[in-house]
């Protein structure tokens, strides 16, 4: 039986990696996604759940994530105005990758602490 070798398109793979890093890259985006997916919907809840993030940075990142269709922002006309953030179905497709990254990070910490 003969194995067929599939030639991978390195240029396409690099572009895909760059696109992924652009959308989820940086220090704060994955922790924000994780926070929202864990049930934090309001700005202050998200902010409190992520040690070290500033109000300004959270606001900037939420706007970028909304533009990239990772989250939705819903404004309720209460007094005071209530704003909630939720992950989109599109964002949820990334959940297995995030969980794998969390598992890898735990294993990495164990490995380097040995």
C-alpha cells in the first residue's frame, strides 16, 4: 500500500496563522473571550474577572472584538443604560482551541517547574 503525500501550501498556512493571530492576538483578547464565555456579560464583571486589565484597554479590545464578530454588544434602554456583551456563535467555534491552549498552558507550567 502506497502513502500519498499531500503538499501543504506554506504561504496559505502562514496567511491563516497571521489572520488568527490578528483576531485573537495580544495579551487580553483570550482572557476576555474566556471571561464572557464563563458568564460575565457586563463591562465591570468582565473587568473584575481579568486581573491587570485597565478600563481603557478593555473598552478598546471589546470594540475590536465586536468588529471581528467575536462578541455582540446589546444596549438596553434602562436607567441607567445597561450594556451586555455575549460571545457569538462564530466565537464559540473557537472554544476547542481555547480549551486546548488552556490544557497546553497547564502542562507547560508543570514542565518548566520540574
